[in-house]
C-alpha cells in the first residue's frame, strides 16, 4: 500500500513539473511577443519565394562505403555542399562516400564570400545491408496539445522503424486557451523533452547518435484558403518542417518511400506538397501520408485535428499522393487504455513515469499511436485495419465531407482497427521489445 501511495505521489509530482514547465515556456514565448497580430504578418508566416536551385532526388538506396553523387537542378552561382558528416564540396555536383550508417542532412547553398545561402536540402539514410529494407517515417506532431502525442513519439523512437526526423506544428491559433501563435514553439520544446527523457531511460540505445532524429520547427498558423477556391493556388507556409518533408522525399528511393505521419493539422505536409509543385518534384513515388484526424462524416466534424486547418487536409487529398486517414472519431479507429487498471503497462523509467503521470485516470483513447501501428502492420502484412473505405475529400463548399467511392483513389479512410493487436505492439515496444521488422517478401507491402 505504501508503494502504491508513493507511486501516486510521484505521478502527481511529475504532472506538477509538467504543468510548471509548460507555463514557463508560455511566459518565455509570450515575452518574445508572438501574438495573434504577429500570426497575420507575412514574415511570421514564413511565406518565402521558391529557391533558384534544388537537389536532384536520389533513385537508389545508399549503402555505407558506396560512392554517391549529389547533383543540383537549376542555376546557382558558386554552389556549395554541406554533406552532413563534416565534409563539404563545391560545384554543380559532388561525389561522396559515407563511412558510417545513419541519417544525414545534406545542404545545397550558394556561396557569396564567407556567407552560404541555403537553397535546398536532402535527408539521406545511409544503410547497412541489414537496414536497407526498414520502413522510413517522418513524425509530424503538435506534441503539447494532447497526451497521445507523447505516446506516439515514444512508439516511433523505440520501434525499429527508421525515424528520419520529427516536425513540430501548431494546433490551431484560433483557440485562445491553447496559447495562440506561441503553440508551435511550445510543441517543439515538448518534442525535445521527450527525446531527453528517452535518452535518460536508456531506450534509444538501439540507435546510434546519427540515428537520433533531428527536430524541425513547423508552421505556426493554418493555411489561407485562396480567393479562387482552387487548391493549387494556395500559398505554402515555408518552414524547417516543410523543407524536411521535401528533403526526406529527395533522399528516398522510390522502392522505399517515406511515410509522413501528421497527428495534428496537415499544414506542414500540405505546404510541402505545394512547394514540390513549384519545384517540379514528383512526390507520388517518394512519400505516403497517414493523418490522424477527422470525424465520421467530414474533416472538421467532432475532430480537434480536423478543425485546426481543414483546408490543408483538402489540399493533401487533391495531391494524388497515397493519403491514409485514421479517423479521430469514432474511436473505433484508435487504441484505448485505462491507467487506473493498466498502469503496469508503462515501463518504470523516467519516460514511462512521465507519460503515465500526464495521462488522465480514465479510459483514454491514444489516437495518434495508430498511425505508427498502421505503418508497422502494413509492413508486416498484418490485418490491423479492419474497416477501410476508398474515399474522396470534398471542399468547403461541401463542408469538407468524406465521400466513399467504388473506384481507385489515393484516399483511404480508416474507420476501425484491431485495437488489441495494435495496443499489444505499442506497449511491447515501449517496454523495449519492439517488433522485429524483417524483409517483407509478400505482394501486399505498400499497396
């Protein structure tokens, strides 16, 4: 009984520290005067012009010890390359051999004197033969919004998936009680905190230092609907996150595309899609998207994520890229747990204690976790998606409704999942026993 009371006191302390940390972050960011007025400023929105040059996408997986050539597309004066491992090069193309496996961010810039103006980037996963088959993912989260975000980040980190990076995003500046335009920096800080707790828990030991994902700042506000009402006329919000998505796409070989997993608004991914159109970059064979959000009938019905930027969901759906939608409501498409009777599922380390402490003592849907499970289940050929409907997403003139169709489409609405199988995989992974991801030789992979 004493141990139980001590654990409850520890949980309360963790929750109090979490609350204080968030309040301090809010005060600090408020001091930077990131208010609603700034959210309407174009400089704050980071709406910039398209770069003059870009890195030509790769076509094959990259292996340790194998020479690789990076080439620019466009007209760039004094092109300069930073190759991510401390090496650099000059010219329209550079050939380089990576000596260690890991994730590297390659930057193309224009050199003017001692200054380098960054123009384009590429995220390259350098493989060993044992890792070349692993699914690649890019996480995209409004991490401080809800407790399922922390579960989702931990699931990705402790799994055997290749996590190329983690993007931060807003979660609806129109919601005054959710910190307005200061949201994204707070969410960014929460991601860093989860990474710190993960290190302290010893649960990142299976990843080398250059496999610990970098964190990228994302959009602070939603997309504006263009006056024309045409999705392709939308102005993207350029950010580190939207560029990271493009960088991951440029570095992905078409036989192993990157899964982008937004579990907040779709602002970052929609912006990347729009930027890719400007650049002439074909994303269809290079990324797949799984979004957590939406209600039973439409994007912004009974859905926190759906109301934050419904236009970005519409833009994403029109892109012809594979777009899986795990419905936020009804909760048949999510994992649920109740820590009052299932607290032993959490590991007894700093991360496990933290996310248990911030999880309310009631039956709770861990919505975001299902996006990671979808990637793993799809790779394993497991039947974890039990009700999936091919659909189209209608525009605001039709209230952003889903419409089930009987013809091939890029949009799949996931209405029900195998809750128990996904839940078991999640908590096994959180406790340091991730599913082994062996090469998949079935014909169903990535269909």
